[in-house]
C-alpha cells in the first residue's frame, strides 16, 4: 500500500498560511509557478493531500468510466435475473 510514497522533506506554514513545496518534489513532479493544485483533507482529518488539478480530473474521469461499466454490468445482471 505504501510502495509509491516518497518522503521529500518537511514544510512550515508561514504567517499567511502558505507552505513551500520542497525543490526536489517540485522538480520531480514538474510543478511550476502558477500550477493549479487541489488540497484535500485525508480521510481521518489528520493531514492534507495535494494533487495537481489535472491529475484529479484524470482520476475522476477514470472512476466515472469504471462506475459506468459497473453500472452496466449490474443492470444486465438484474435483467437476467428477472427473466
């Protein structure tokens, strides 16, 4: 479960609520000035997750596609059981 996780360092929240993303993370993830990021609370409320906006959009599209296929499979199954 933790195979893809990498530690880049730490960040400190400044007086305006801003954080600096470590240089290694910015370089490796190709984060540029002006890039839109999405900030989410983790499931248990103990931290934050930060994603590129385009990555979140891609994840949502993939989930919609998979749920659509699942919905069709359930619909077909219901139709077969009603016959």
